[in-house]
C-alpha cells in the first residue's frame, strides 16, 4: 500500500507528503496515522508581482493538482485486497 501511495506522489515531485501519528486526535482509536501532503500554489508572489488574478490562478492550479491526487488515492484505497 505504501509503495502504491509513493508511486502516486512520484508523479508530482513538487508536492510534499508524509505520514504522521494522530495519537492526539479524536480518530486515534480508529486510525494509527494520517497521510498529509502539501500542494504548492505555483508562482511565488511578492508585493511587486501580486495581483488578485495571479493569486487566484495559483489557488486554482493547486486545486487541480489536489483533485488529481485525491482521485488517484481514492482508487488506490478502494483496491485494497
């Protein structure tokens, strides 16, 4: 399972991912850990380069990547045997 998840994230080298303990969580009695990942927004904006359009584009581009990853993860997790 971990190898399948790793292979998904290898397709997205810009995304940082890992597993973390959730012992502090209300879900700790059901789950031992959680998969966490961060999708970058793209262009780093400064005060000089900032615009609402660029900011919104970064969010929308990251959302597209996120949705692709979530779809792949869902397929992977549904095929657990």
